[in-house]
C-alpha cells in the first residue's frame, strides 16, 4: 500500500456555474450622437479579476505551507512506524494534528473562491478542488483536533505492537502479526488456527474499540466543518463524480465480477470441507474465516496445494529458489530491474540507505508493507519486514509501483502528488505483477521449466485467483462498513454485528466462533485503526487488468491475456510512465482514457484474463449448491 498522511481523492469538477458572459457596465453619459466625444474612464479591476489573482496567490502559498507541514508529519510518522516509542508516538500525533489543522484552515479559506472556479486556469482550479479532499480535516475545537490526532496515533501503535498469545508445543508464545500469519498459512490443525485467529482479533480489536468509538464523531466533526455531511460523504465524493454515483459504480463493478467469485468460493468451500470435515467446515453455507490461510480471509493463496486443480502439473512456486538465492535487499533489486527494463529510472541511492527491509532488531515496528516519499521530493522508501517467499516478492513489486509513481510526479504541486484516483496508486505495482508469468520467472532465473498446456494454465490461474479474485468482496466490504458507521446508520453497539453481516453477504465468510458486541473485529485489520480508505484496493483490482490489457496491446502481444508480460518492452513502459507523470493533475477519467481508450472502469479485462479458469470451475461445480 501507499502510506498517505493526507488521503488525496478527487473532487467533481466545476462548482457554482459562472455567467456565460460578464454583464456590460451601465451607460456613463456623454454625447449620445458622438459616444466617444467624452472618453470613458478606465474601469477599475473587476472584483472577479481581483479574486482570480488572489486565488492564484492562495494556491501558491498553500502549496508551500502544505509541503512544510506534510514533510514534518511524514518524517514523524516514518520514525514512529519504524521504531514505536512513546516519544515517537507523541511526535507523530503532534505533527499529524498540525497538518490536519492547517488543511482544515486552508479548506475553509478556499471556499471564498468557489464562485469563480470556472474562470480560473485549469491548474489553479484543480488544486482548489482537490484541496477539499486533502486529508482528514480537524474539528474546529483545537482540543478536539489534538484528541483526534492522538487517538489516531494510539490506534496505529496498538496495531503495530499487537500480539496473539497462544499455547504452542506446551508453552505460551506471543506472536506479532507476521508470525501469527505464518501459523494460519502453514498449520492445518483447526484448534491451533482457531486459537491464533481468536487471540489476534481479541487482543488487537478489543484494545481499539473504545478509541474508535471516540474517533468517529471527531472525524465527522472535521468533515462537517469543511462542508461534508460526514466522513462517509467526504470519501465517496472524492472520485470526480457525486458520492451516490460512485457507490453505485462500485456495485456495478462488483456485479460484473461476482459470478467468477461465486464459482471460486463454491470450489474452495468444498475442498476445505474435505480437508477438515463437516464439524469444522460445513459443506454448505459460508467459509470459516480461520481456515483460509489468511488472518482476514482476504487471500486464499496458502491453500493452493490443497486446491490445486491438477496436482503434479507445473505450477509457479518459486519460493524455494527465492529462499536459497535472494535476501531481502536482493528481492528489492530483483523488482527494481523490472521497472528499469521498461525504461524507468533506477531508484535513488537514498532509497537503499533509508528503507526498512527487515524488522529492526530490538525495536517495535509496523511491519505492514508500505511505500513512501517521505519529503515529497523523490525521498523514496519502502517499509517492510520482507519474508523470502513468492508472495512477498510480488508485494515488493507492488510497493515499488507506488515508489515509481512518486518518482514520476514529485515535481508537481503537492495537491497533484497523488494517483489519478486512489485506485490508480494501488494498481500500478499490481499491473506489473500480472506480467510475472511463468516465462518471466524462467527468464529471471527463478523457474527452470515452463509447461504450456491446458492443465498448467488452469493451475497457474487458480494460484492467481486465490489472491486476486478471493480479495474482491473483502476490498469492497471494509469501506461499505465504514460508510455505514460514519454516516450513523450503524451505532457502536452494532459495529461488530454489522461487520460480520456484510462479510457474510458479500464474501461468504463467517467467524469461526460467536463474536460479541464487545468485540471489534474490524480493528484487527490495519487500515481501520490507521484510517486508510480501502475502496482503492477494490478499484485497483479492476484497474490493474485494464492497464495490463492496454499495455499488452501497446507491446504488440497477440496471444491470451494471461500469457502477456511487458518485461523489457520500452513502448509499454513509455505509455505507463506518461500515465504516472500526470499524477492527480486532471480527472482520472482523462488519464484512464489516454492509456486505455476508455473513460470507464471496466471489469471485462478480469473476465477475459480468467476465462479458462471460470470455464473449468463451472465444470467442477456442476450439480453443487454454490450459494451461501
């Protein structure tokens, strides 16, 4: 993910409609027969002209001050996430509060320019529009503003220091999220899986529950202060379209992809039932969350061996080779080489000096992978606790996608230093991972042989779908839940119940044991305590396949979409780099059109990519009850 200290989304273009023409001044006397007999006085600068000049100066001043407070907040956040201490937590909270207060003040001051938006040059107008979405606004009350920032930093630290304490091999172990995840990935003992899953959700979620309950009204107060109904309204309105239209758009996209997900869910549930039996995982209904190989059931890739369509056929598993030949830094170098093969620049020397590739010895740190431009000046870094696995190698490629986006647009004004929409930012690196085909792995020396037959294709597609397709409804649910929470549709006593209702409805996943109103299972996912909007990841799943299809066409690929790799293709790289350079300087529809020829997000590229697997799944599920 991209670490954002200010969540930039995009506003609907326009504003109050300006008159088509400026009314003519009233007659000023003189000789009617000779209108120029008495020269008219030179008109004073109109109020609109003065306001236009003021708006330009305001944007320039705002950019300078915004950079100052954002850099301070970013430096403090980096220090806190790579070395969690009380001092770093306090500094992160203070600088985040300073930034939030500045943004709130700037957003309110900018509202005076709304009547003349249509008369401004494109850059000034766009920056004023984006300013409304430039972060979490602070409440008007300074004490509440400080409290909002303090709670945010505290929740983030609770997550970073979280542990699941369980008995294993006769002794109690307290596991951080990475080690707890390894248990879910590798163990096939239901009791052990249940213990780790439950303890993580209990210890982390419950510790955040009361804090989150206080955070919501404070965050809403900030949003209301700058003209939104609540945070839900603010988030949904930031996509160059009205909020209601955007919510409908996410539902439309999900509708395109749901039939493929339903088939994958049906097949996976039946396999898990065979693994554990009816008492652990019933043949019908939803899937138990702790049995999916992932703490949040958002990815099912660690079940691949049990779900493999054709055991013994070639599949992509380069983890053993990675473990033998690459350390964490070499994995990052490996990923950098893909981007440079497209004609993009090498990462700066400071990237290698300042990044966190491994968990610091003797320190608490947030291992959740994130990419940064800490000073918004090509100060690129990633923060990870890299494991030597194929999955982590793909995560590294994903994070570098953020870094290359930063590198492409860092010379733009601060308000343009973001993706065309936030889904773009998450899609860039994922687009690259779609080119990590078996042929690519062989060319890079991580795979010896590549089998090209129908069985191998289905195996490879299953492996990809267990990450990309399994994720889709989860990517939708987190913000659907938060939209309802921030809008007041769901009260605190129903937070957890609503969370699981949505997950059952969209994802077909349920908790392994009854959960109570006192639990706060959403808080067990990083993005909730960190207040990072999540719809971006859902959109990224759509956009990455659209990007991939467009880039493959530019690269001259003529075969099946799932066989395309743009590795080493400079023409595709140049088109991609041009997309990155635009940042948020224009509506995402324009940027999307320039790359793909379409102004609409469209999931048909996903269906094209996974067409072989969908046909195979439908055959396997024939006669099964594929609902929950």
